[in-house]
C-alpha cells in the first residue's frame, strides 16, 4: 500500500473521528438518579430501550482524587467484585484524572451500554 493510500485512509478516519466527537457533544444524559448502595428502589423511570448509562460516585469528603483512589481501588479490585461484572481500573484513565485533579465532587466510574438499560441497572443493583 502506497503512502498516498495510507494518507487517504488516515484523512477518512480523522474525518469520521471528528464527526463522532461533534455528535457526542450533542448528547445529553437524562434521567439522572441518585442512589446509595443497598437501595432497593427499582429504576422504573429508566427506559427499557437500548442506550448508554453512566455511573459516577459522589466524593462526599471532597478528597483529592489520588487520596480517594488509594482508598477505592483496592476495594474495587477485590476478587469477589471482579468476578461480577466490573472492569478493572485503567492506568491510562487514572493518569488523566490524576493530571487534571478535577474529580473533587463527582468521580466518573463507569460508562456502559445495554439493549435494555432498565433491566441492566436493576440486575446490577441486585447483584450486591
């Protein structure tokens, strides 16, 4: 494959990436629900349709992200939690937040997708 073809593919991928970013900036998350671990309230206001869901954790003590992470990461990566459904922490994502140090009130935790958001969230809530 020649340099010109590689450049053509690179330009196309860059255009698609820009279009995806532009579209993503128009998205709004709706149905924000605050709940605490152990809550048994059903997520009835959440759609049963496909979509994305996002979890963040309220940093009630306003700890610096590094301090919060040193407390949270060992718990999140315990074997009995890992075996459920949770992803591990990612060094790349952690490093971004450490550099920004912008996670004082709400700490982003997990972005997921599902064919039935309500069912997915209810099953997660019931798994603990």
